[in-house]
C-alpha cells in the first residue's frame, strides 16, 4: 500500500549546516498495517512524515502509494490518497468556519470540487452520523464555528476529518502530544477504533513510548535519519518500555563504539 | 433641509455602486486574508475599459462586461505574482497597482475620458424607466413628506440596488459551494486545506481575479453614472473599501457570510453618508476627502475596541460591587 525505497534527504548540502535528514530509508507497508514511529528529537521522524505527505521531496529514492509512483506528485495532489492529523490541534481545521463546513471540505478530499453547495441535506445527515462516533456531542453543534471548540474537540474533529473518507494512507504526526493526559487518552482510543473500523494503513509518529506500544502492529525506531530498529507482530506485542530503551542503548552504544573506533 | 435630502440621496446612490468594490475588497481582505492593493489600479481599469469601449461604439452592457474581464485579469496577475513568483502579498498588489497606472493611461490614451452624450447603462434605461412612472410616484411621496426639492431620477439607485443585491446573493452562494469553502479555508488555514487536496495557488489566483472583477465592475458603473473616467480616480480606493468593510462589520455584525456581505454593502453606504456630512462642516472642503477617509477608518477600527473594553470594565465593576454588597448583608 505504501512503499518507500532507498530514500535520502539532505538539508543544506555542501554547507557547514549540512544535515542528512533521512538516509537509506526502506519501508513497505501492507494494507491495514499500522506502524508507530519513535525516536529522539532530530531523528528524522517529521521529515519522514513530510516526505510521505509530499511537502518535502526526497533527493533520491521513490515513494509509492498503491503501486503508483507519487515521488514527484505535489502535496495537494497527493493528499487525495492521504489523511493527515497534525500535532497542533489548531492546524487540522479552519477556525472561522463551522463544523459542517469543515467536514464538507474534508469530504471533498478525494473528489473534484464543484460549484454545488458543500453542505447538502444528505451530507449533513452523513456528517451527523460520523460525529456521533466521537461521543462528544458535536453532532448537535454542526453550525458552531470550530474556533470555539476546545483543543481536544478540535483534534477529535481533525481525526474524523482525516479518516471518514477512508484514505489509502493515514499520517498521524504526534497528534496527541499537545493535549492533556485525559484528552490524549481519548484521542488515542478514538484512533485505535477508527483505524480498525476503516482498516486504514497508518503511520503514527509519537514521543509517547507507551502509546507506540499500545497502538499498531509494527514499530520502527529512528535515529540520525535512519531506521535502527524494526519490530512487528508477536514480537511487538511482547515489547515493553524497558526492552525498548535497552535496545536503543544497545544499538546506539554500538554505534558510538564504532564512531570512537573511526575517530580513534 | 432639502439640500441634505438631495446630498444624502446621491451619497446612497454612489454608496451602493461603491458597495460592489467593497465586496471585492471583502473577498480579498477578509476571505483570502490577502491585503490586495491592486484595487487602486483595477478600479480605474474598470472605468477606463468601459469608457473607452463606449466611446468606440460598444454597447454599454458589453463594455461593462469587458471591464469585468479586465479587472479579473489584473487580479489573476497579482495572484500569479504572489503564488508562483513567491512575492509577498502586499508587494504583489503594490507592483500591480503601479503597473496598472500606466496600463490605464495606455487604455484611455489620455488622463481622462468623458462620456458626454454617450449611451450608458443608466441613460439607455431612462426612457423605459420614465414610462413606468416610478420616479413621479416616489417623488410625490417625498413631497408629501415635506421635501421641497426631489431627486432628478431614481433609475441609477434602483438599478444599482438590484445589481448589487444579485451579486451579493451570487457571492453568498459561491462561498457555500465546495470551491467556495476551499477558497475560504485558503484564507483561514492554508496548511489544512492543502492536506485536503485543494490547490491553494489556483484558489488564491481565482479569488483575487473575482475580487478585482467586482472592483472593476464598480469602476465601470461609477464611470457611467458620473459621465467620465479619470486615471487618478482610484487613488485611496483600497482604503475606502477597507473603511466600508470595517464600518459594515462593526455596525451590522458578521454572524455568517450572508449577514457579512450585507453589512459590507451597508458599510459602503454609511461611509458615503458620513463623508457627505463631514464635507458639510464649514472648514472642510473636498480636498480634505482623503484625510476624512483616514479618520473614519481609524474611528471605525478603534471605537469598537474601546466600547468592548468599557463594557468589560463595567461588567467587572458591577460583579465586584455585587459581591461586596452581598458580604455586608
């Protein structure tokens, strides 16, 4: 469903600030795969997400969605296949527009936009139905401006908007990081439900190791623009935070030894 | 007394024509969040194209249509400068405005074109209008109400009310369509609408095109109602547009799109009325128009905030007083 092959991105190439943001990234995802991505700041997680979404183009390598080469497809075209939820709850919705208008825009993601009314009666019923699954009472506030909603409500709406049109790929970019623990848990649970409901192929970046363990059937750990650890299936289910940290230190430690050997 | 009636009448009359320009400014400034200074140029472009076409024998309706197309193109170019040339919105507009000054001179071939004894949309309808007898009917009402002089003709006012309302309703509808929603989101949260597969570059370009088409339409009507186009008649037009939008929003509210577009039209009329009455003050004359405009905009911007602060302070004072008296008893 989503495949990345030999991806490389370098920022500020040829200058003192040169940074290899991604190097030798290979990842193949089947339909319904849910990959959680962890790694420290600057590991390349966000670059990976931006590269899949199309806001960044790889220097080398190819990205395929559904066996279609989308490497050079601009972001707005690629987003026909991709639903995305950002870290900032303000980022995924238009604040001065109403809940139903926001949903209508999301509804048009994989269709051609026309000069027909965006919020028709029929769609209104559909939006209501979907909003009910959030259990936040938003179905009774279709005409409320989204800017009046709380951060948690906005993020739940963003999640719904990104998923209810059943995108080929769902990208979640630390989408619970800006919320308080109880709201974060709510969104985490909703995420699990909605991904299962639509059998979505999902990539989720998170700083929360527990969340990375609870959600998804695969886990990758990134460091310095590389994938340094891949766990899936049975093995992932038995993973704990301690094991992950231990593994991280084992790999990083080895690398540091290697570095020392080279420098020494 | 009668002087005031007549000058109020002509203020409302030109206000309703300028309302189309204000709707254009509302589209760029509020909907797209794009402070588009092209307006100063495209307003004249509209007047210039309409006037020169009419002088050369084009029927007024068609000439007005040409003006709309010219304004649309001007807006599209500003949009391309911004989205494809990556030039900052303010600068894109300024560049287009200054370029249009020369282009407008080229279109007209001289600094102004008069439409004396030429057909216009308004005088073409005058004969038909007179046969309806609406003028004498409305004027008799005014006379009954005690007016001693009455407006010469109502044709401009009535036609413009109809046209402006039609355009208002089309705008309201358009902003609710799928494309319209995406256009609004482009000004509200560009990152978001991009992630829902909308081409924000094209939307910005089209939005600015429509905005300047309305501005040019307004220019074309002003030229035909006033009987001339002058290359400098667009100076400060963007500020007048902003004044109309801001006054309208402050006075009539912004509950939803339909309400806001109506408010903008109201704002354009109120602005003309305020300006007319300000010019009646003895020590002010027509050369002070721009200064008065600036003062009106400043007042329209500052007053609502002052009022809100006052209200809030009053609310808190009352709350504290209530708590204090509650404790005493």
